[in-house]
């Protein structure tokens, strides 16, 4: 008696098994409560969650479109390469860099401390646990303030400057050569933008590194920290890490923009159809994927300079020449020491870069602008 009920129950759930249930009389079906029982309640719960998530996503998309339409009506049509266009790029860059760098402050804190003292923690998990225990939850986000302000300023000049210099150099060499030398233009434009962006970042980076690598921190606030450094060392104290910062950030940004543009172009080249065939969500997903892949390359290229920035800001002696400080620190840590904390930085920078491009392109979509990269020659002809 039991076996037929089980078989009929399973058959009724099978796409082709409705016939078994149909062969039972209504009286037998009513007499068999197993048939009415939900066979896989967990799957039903998952389906409910999916439906709710889909509804929430649709509602969020609707609200985004309404807010986007209002913003576009307020600002008016944005013409590419106009003042409004660069203002939108500057704002998108501020959001992309400021929010993402601030969000990974705990990872950055651990990375900086391990760069300065490799023996301080055995692992990243142990570092987090020790900091949480010794310094509380607030200690885990040490450096949040200067990180947010510094990278917001840097993002504004980086992304806005990149768009400006890309257009400037393209016009300088002419349309045909710009298309032929596009990768070189990406590299030069991004380097030019980062050169300026790091001047804005450097004072905040000096405060952040001292705040994070001094235990307990002797600087508690962003702007009070700037005042403290200026009072003790003068304005030059805020910029003593500028050269290694350029050494870290300029190669990083050149790799970030040039590889992103190339990767996104290749993604759209291999996808069926054209970039314009894909909706906003798909295009931002491409932006995140391209950004994450570019971020991994960025982390490796710029890591030795990143270690040196942390060391110089923490250990450079008053009045010590830049070259002498570099030689002294390198003598202490050696070539291997330049790679301390690389694993955590790959995770951090990959995620950061992916999110930055996703946020930046999402803001461009919000303002009615096309996403970055993947236009023109990358379009794949339908087979």
C-alpha cells in the first residue's frame, strides 16, 4: 500500500508524471494526504525568496529610473565633453573612490600594519580578532575619515581628469591616430590625471598611514591630524610620501584604465550582438567584471611602491632625504619585504576596482550617459 503511494507522489511531481495522478480517482486522491503534501518545502521557500528578491529588484530599478529621470530633467541634456559632462564624471569618480576605499578600511588597516611590521600578526583573521579585542569595534575602522576624504578628492581628479585628458590627447593626435594608438592614449591620459589626483590625496594618505600604523593611534581625527603634522613638520610633512605615492598610483592607474578599456572591449567583442543590445544591468555587470580583472593586475604592478609608502610615512626620519630613506628601508626589508601583504591587497584592490567601475558607470547611466569602454571597433558582427 505504501509503495504505490510513494511512486504516485513522485510521478505527480515529475514533468511527465501528471498522468499517474490523473489515473487515480478523485476519491483515492482525497484519501491520500501524501499527494497534497508539499514534497520539497525547502525548494518552495527558495522560490518564495526568489520571488521576493525579484520584486524588490524590480522596485529598486523602478525607483532608480524615476530618480534618474528627475536628475536628467533638472540638469538638462549632457553633451559629451562639455562642462556638465566633466562635472558628472567628477561626481561619479568621487562616489566610486570615496565610498569603496572607505568600505574596505578594515582590510587596509591590516595591510598597512603588516607592511610596517610583518611579525605583528600571523594571519589576517588573527589581526582582525586582535584589533577587535584590543581596540574595540571603532579600532577596526581606524583611518576611515582620511580614507573617505582623501580618496573622494583623488577620485574626482582621477576619473574627471582621465575623461578630460583622453579627449585632449585624442584631439591632439587626430581621430585616425587616436583610434590606432588608443591604448597609448589610455596610458598617457590616466597617468596625467593621476599625477594631479595624488597631490590632492597625499595629505590625507599621510594622516591615514600614521593613524593606522601607530598603536595606539596618536592622531584621532582627519583635519586635526593634518593640523598636528603641519605644526610639527610644516606643510612638507604632508607630502613626504608624494614621490612613492606617485610611484605606486601612476602605474596602478595606468594599468587600471588601459586594461579595463581593453578587457571591456574584448568582453563585448566576444558576446553576441552589440553593446547597445544589452540593458543597463548587463552593462554594469560587464563593468564590474572588467574592473575586477584589471584590479588584480593593478595590485601586482603597484604593490612594492605601496609597501614603501607605508614604510616612509611611518618610519622616515625628520630631515632625511628621500633617496636615503628609501635605501635605508630597503636595506631593512629586502626585495621580499616589498611584497608583504600582497595577497590581501589583491583581494582588496580587485574588489575595489570592480566596484569603482560599477559605481562610476552606474552614475553615468543615472545621468543619461553611456558606460565606459566597449564602443566602436569592438562590435562583433553577427554570424
